[in-house]
């Protein structure tokens, strides 16, 4: 029943795990402010009483009705913003995403806001920037004495990098030092000139000319994208690695952005693709706004504001950049659209790639999904005619695609993971002056520590998983919960010697050092590159030719362009061949093609060796002999047969708890509700499980799930809409956590 007495009700989204909004009466008139000041409307922040505290929420709707009795409603407090935070399409997208992913709207909106705005900072508030005073400048050039080295370091730093906020400097310099230097009169704080409110400069960013002449395929792709003009169209740009997709992006943007438009460019991981960002910086005359997780709070707010005001004409960012306000959106690019990092793996589990397509449709603009290894669902969309396919089948100029060869591990002796043919090929390429990549998707020294006498294996005390042996720093580490122990030499069961079994990147590096003494080796994995600077330094070592061999994990697959790689060795293709997950084969094929794509850039002919115990595996054969598209066609046929996506839609209810009995009881109850819901209202929806997760216990919590499968999106959505409120009304046992994942990437 809804009550209406004419007074205004604000529906407010609050950052809590509850799947609902909260009703408040409009602020009491006394608190209201003069004309031209903030008023309640969708998209503005508001302070509201919540329990015993005050929270900052976002007004989602203004109405005159509430399901709550009027007397129970509280008044909202201060309205913070004069203008809605989001552009209308962006705000609609967020509300749509909350519905589609069945995630609390308050958490969705919070995920879309920079932390500073979640904390109630004013959107219009000028940023205070520290800058050197004339006295400071003089001191920096001709120091009067040499005391206070830290203060002098700060002064010198500011002179080099230019004005910065306290927050930005806070990474290296304590606020107390800032104050001390200010007291000396060397630096002062000044408000940054206000950003133009909503008036971007009315000129198109200029794409600087370059010596690159487009290939016919590139030209055709650019023309098609630009021709589709300012209407919704999805272009699937399937370009082999090194075929020049970035050049297509640059020209498509130049062609469509016009005098006011904005382009959004999504990339999987910025720290791993500095080249792409660099090319955008060099080629356009206006600086792109960059958004990624490594930004300081102030930098993030700054980039977000520049996107929102329309001042940033090109916004490059990782996953969450798809949620940023872009009032003049004209084109979206999703680079490496198949990449798993577009899916958020916790909390609000959205797919940035999928949301980008929805956003393009709502904004009625073109979107380009680019990849050398398009996801099977995008290929299926192209087959169905929903996406337009654009091909870049070749590398421009002299660069040739690498030759791929399988090495049958059953027929060759193996030395610590390296077959004789692989060792010989590495030697040949090094002798010819080429660089070599060795890919092994396992970090650490050895994935297992094993007693040959009694069969004991080092396992994690908190997870159903083995501990990985690491050498630098030495220790046994759990890659699932982070637990660490000193390395053991003797078996805990029988006291005899333990042996490391299997190959991690650390051990591969050691073996390469032994096999190829005197060759400089670089290693790229999450243990060697923990900071942005370390990644840059390592990539530079490879690019400059200082490192002759590069060993690495999955991190190697991301768009690096190294001109002198002659050979890529994939040590173990088999991990993915028989995995239980239905996407494992797709992921393996993408990894092989992406890693292989690092070979044979520029003028060097490339070679790829793939070691396997199953050289006759049909999908692997197809991939090597006929290429990714042939593989994809076969893999899609298998998906269709087995009713997996894209021929079905999935949702996964995951739960975990310390007590396995209660966990099971909860999931069984949820399953019974699901069966009932499916029978009553959603025929064609099936419920599987409860089943244990692949790692059935992690960090002392037991993990299991229910899998929901439906023939199409709308029946899945209808089912979830009926079922979830029922699950929410179950009294979950204390300490149990559950979450829903719509379109999960892993059924685990
Ligand atoms: P992709 O992203 O498709 O793997 P890139 O965009 O990184 O490929 O391009 C690979 C290399 O080819 C880059 O060094 C780029 O400058 C160069 N390139 C791109 N297009 C052309 C072209 N038409 N002629 C010559 N070189 C090109
Ligand atoms: Zn563990």
C-alpha cells in the first residue's frame, strides 16, 4: 500500500548490502536554501540519518508516495550537489546494472564514485595545490645551506613535477613536512583554477599526422566505424596480434569525436600496456584523462571531474571507467575485449565489456570491441548479425605471423620443464641475436613440495590446496589465502628429504641460467613486479635488448610490442586442456595466441613452440593447424551441444561459511526455493547443486554454490527477480556470506 499526502519523498540509495532504496521526507524547509542552490532531484547526494549515524546517499527518485507510513519517515538532511553527479545515460546505466546484476543500488552507485565524493566532498570545491614560492624557487636553484634534507627534497620534487595536492604528495611526504616547508616560506597552497563547468572547448582534438600509412584492411575498418556515425552499432574488430588495431582506434576516434564529443577507451590493465596510453598521448593534442586503480584519491577525483565536465575528450581507463559520467559520449572502444579482467570478481560483479555495449546502445553511439582472440560470445553475436565484424588479417609491412609447432613431451626427454627441441630452438634464436620468451603460468619456485618416501605433500592449513615453494624470499606460500610458512627440508610425516616438484617461473629462471649461462634473463610475474615502477623498468629492459630471455606468467599476454622477439616457448599447454571449467579451452586458446603474438614483430620471422603431452588433442590441433577462428567455430559447436553460454545464460549463487553443515543447509534451502520458483513461474530454468567450489575450503571457510541455468536472458532475469527476495528472507546462519554472480566467468 502506498501513502501519498502530497509532500515530497526522496528515494535514496545508500551504500549498504541491502537490495533496496530508502525513503526520506524532503529536507525540512528551514534547512532549505535560497533559490539557485541545491535541490532534491535524481543524481544528487544527500546526507541522511541512518540508524544511529549519518550517511551520504544518492537520490534515485523524487516522488510523492511511500510504502512506509508517513509518521515513520525521517527528513533528509543537507542536499550536497547543485547538479546531478552523472549524465542521464550514465545514471540510467548504473540503475540498469543494479537490476541486471541484482546488486544493491547503493553499492553500485558507490562503486561509480571516487572515494572523495563518497565521503561528501563538494564536487565544485577547488583543489588546493602546493607550489613553490619565488623564495622557494631561488632556494632550489642556489641553496643557502644544506640542512633539512627532507624539506629540500620536497621543494626540489615540487619544482620538477609541478603543483600537487597534499594527498598526492602524501605518498612520499608527510603533511607535517609540507607545513614545515610552508613555514619557511618556500611553498604555498593555492586553489586550482576552477574547471569550466560544462563547457568543453568546442574544437576537435587533432590527431597528429604520422608516417604510418593505413593498410587496406585498416582503412576499411576505420571507414566502416566512422560511417556508422553517431548511431548505435557494435563493431567486432578481429585483428591478429600486431595488425595495428590501435591505429584503427586512433583514427576512428578522430573521425567521430567532432567538436564536442568524448571517447571512452577501456583497456584491461594500464600498468601492463603503457605503450597504448603513450600512443594516445603522443598522437592527440589533448591529454587523455587516465583512470585506473593505482591512482591517488586526488588524481582519481581530478580525472573523474574532467570526464564529467566534458573537458576530457578522451578517457582511457580500466574496468570501472565504464561507470564514469560522460555527458558527450560519442564512441566507445574496448581493447582486448576477451580479457577476463573486465569482469569484477567481488562485490558488484559487473562485466565492463557488457556494460560498455549497453551504454553505447543507450547513448546511441558506436562501440568497437577489439581483440586478436575475440570471446566466443562476441563471435556468436557477429554470426547472429548483432555485431559487425571487421577483420585485420595481417600484420602491416614486413612483419609476419609466427609459425607454431607442437612439441610432443612423450617423445622427448625433459630437463626441468624444457624439452630438447625447445632448448635447441632457444640456443639457435639467441645465437641469431633474437630475444626469447618463455611462458609458464605459475609463479614461485615449485607448485608442490613432496616426500618421495611416503607421499606427504605440503598443504595449506587453511585451504584445500598445496603450498607453493618460493625461493626469493624463501618460504612456502598459499596462493589462495596468502598464508606463509618457512620452507621445510624434512618430511613432516617420515622425516626424510623433501623434493620440489613441478616448475614455477622462479625455477624456470634458474634452469635457464644454468642452460644458457651469460644470457641476461628478466622475469615478469606478480612477485617480481609489485610496483608500477618495477613493471616499467622490467619492460624497458626487454625493449632495450638488455634482457635476452623473458620468463613470465599470464602478465606476458597483454599487448606488449617487443620488436626483437624471435621465439616464444609455451612450456605447458596442458593445464587448460582438461580443466573442469567450461571456458578453460577458450582461455587456453586465447593465451596461446596472445603469447605467440609476442613473436615475430617488426622484421624478425617468429617461431612458437608449444610443449604438450597431448599433441593429438582435437581443439589444440585445430588451433595450431587452422587458426583461432576454426578453433572458435568448433568450440562454439561444443558449447551449443552442451547448452553452455552463449547458448544458455547462467547465474551462480556462491556461499561460504566456517561451518560446512550450515553452509550445506543454507544452500539446500535456497535450492528448494529455486526449484519451487522454477516450477511455479519460470519453466525452462534449471537449478544445479549445491556443489563444492574447486577449492572447497579457503582461508578456513567452506565454499559451495548453486548454478542457475536458463535458455535466455529474460527468463533468467525473471527467475532471479522472483527467487532472490525469497533467498534474502531465509535466515542465513551466523557468519555465512552469499553473493550472486550473473554471467559468471568461472563456474566455481
Ligand atoms: P595490435 O594492437 O593489433 O596488436 P598495434 O596497434 O600494437 O597492433 O600495432 C603493431 C605495430 O604495427 C605498431 O608498432 C604500430 O605502430 C605498427 N603499425 C600499425 N599500423 C601500421 C601500418 N599501417 N603500417 C606500418 N606499421 C603499422
Ligand atoms: Zn591457504
